[in-house]
């Protein structure tokens, strides 16, 4: 029987998102009868792809997919698989699994962190510290301090990340309303789960709106000028899903007009965020450079998930985190 071959290609121009090589060596020790290929760049990945039964990462592209005749399974370490689901792959028998759940705890803590920054105006005090300014009177005389306790947090997207956010927000006294495609009879850990048809109502009721859905054809651009106009005046928006969930121009207009009190953005249409973006200079905006998913031992946990799935794949057992390629998540 021919030896199973895994092609690992988790490479990024930002080293933060490049798999440390020692973890590939760990896989080789754990699976001595599996061949592991670790190309340096996309050109080498293209050359080696015809040898691969399994791909770990994002080596597969529309241009090279016809050469992947042996390919049966792709494991992605991120939760999002939008970049991978081109029509030919969707229609193929190749199965796709993702990293959903790996980032939930970190992203929930990130969300609570930026909400507390807004509530306690910590972003403004940090700006003042940089400028050596004592702003006690400005803070006391400006808009009131906020509290999560007694507020309403609206969640769009209620997978692993959304549920982790809901649990932590409720622990701090917030009422949590979640919108999802298929609401469950038991709303926990939210207070209520609603269908997508009630999203306009959610927008109108939320003091904090948190976006954590998968990026799909249905969710791309889901928050535009019309949706922002429906939001509660003075509400705040947090986007840690994907930049294209939100119409960035409409968001900037809502922030500049004062309709929205602020936004915490970890993801953007273009990354890095262009230097000319007006978002950089808005004191009511907290910008983070797509780091909400980073947490302790992220790569080690990612490889442990892949190892469990590789063992299941070889044994013919069901794999964890199977993606519905047509739904997009």
C-alpha cells in the first residue's frame, strides 16, 4: 500500500501566521509511517501537490487544483475557509475541516477586553497618557461611563466564538441576544436566540453589536449603511469576524456623524490597514491588527487537532470540524 503523504503549507508574509517548523517535526515523530512535505513557497507547493493525499494549510488554489489528483482531505487551522471554497473544490469529493473552536477563548476575552475599554474609557486615557495629559475633567464631564451590567449585547454568529462571548458577557451582567440561521430551543449561553429574520430588531436593541459569523456569500456586506442606520443611537460595534462583513465606508460615515459611539475592529477589508484610512485617527475607534484569535499554545493546539483528525482519517472514523462546503462553514 502506498505511503500516505501530507503536504503542510501554512505560510504567511507575517511570521505570526506561519507554522513553526518544529511542530512539523513533531508530526513526523508521531506518525513515522506518514510522509510529510513542507515546501518553502507556493511554487514548491504547486510542484509537490500532485503527490499529496492530505493538505494541512492553504496550498490549494484554483490554478493548481487540477493537478491534485490524489488529494482527499484539506485541514485548515483557521475557522474561516472562505479563501478555499472555489467552485471546483466545492463540487469535488475532497473533504475540508477547519480550526473552529481553537480561537474561541482568546476571541471572547478580546471582545470583553475592548468592551471594558469602551465602558471605562480606557482607550481615551491611553491616548492622553501618550500625550502627557491629565484628562479627569474631560472624562467626568463627557458622555457617561458605561457598564456591561444591565446592557444588551447583540451577537451575530453563534458558533464556538459567539457562545464563548455570550457566556463571558452574561457573567458580567449583560443581556445577550444572538441571531443565527437555526435558533436552538435552549438559548444558552445567550438569553435568547433569534432567527436571521429578526436581525433588524437585534440592531435596534443592542448597546453593543458583536460580529462573529463566518464570511460567506450571505454574510459579506451584511452590515451596511441601512443596517448601521437601524442601530441604537450611541451603540458600539465590534468586528472580529472578517473585514468584508462590514461596509467600511458606511461605518466610517456612521462614526464621523456620531450615530455610532465607537467601534473596535480587529479585521479589515485590506490588511494591513492602509495608512491613509480615516479609521487610524478616530479616538472613538480601537484598532487591533488581526490578533484576537491569538492565545496560549495556539499552534500546538492546532497541530493536536490535526493529529487527532489524521489518526481518524487513517482509521476511517469521522473527522472533527467537518466543513459544509456549500454553506461555507
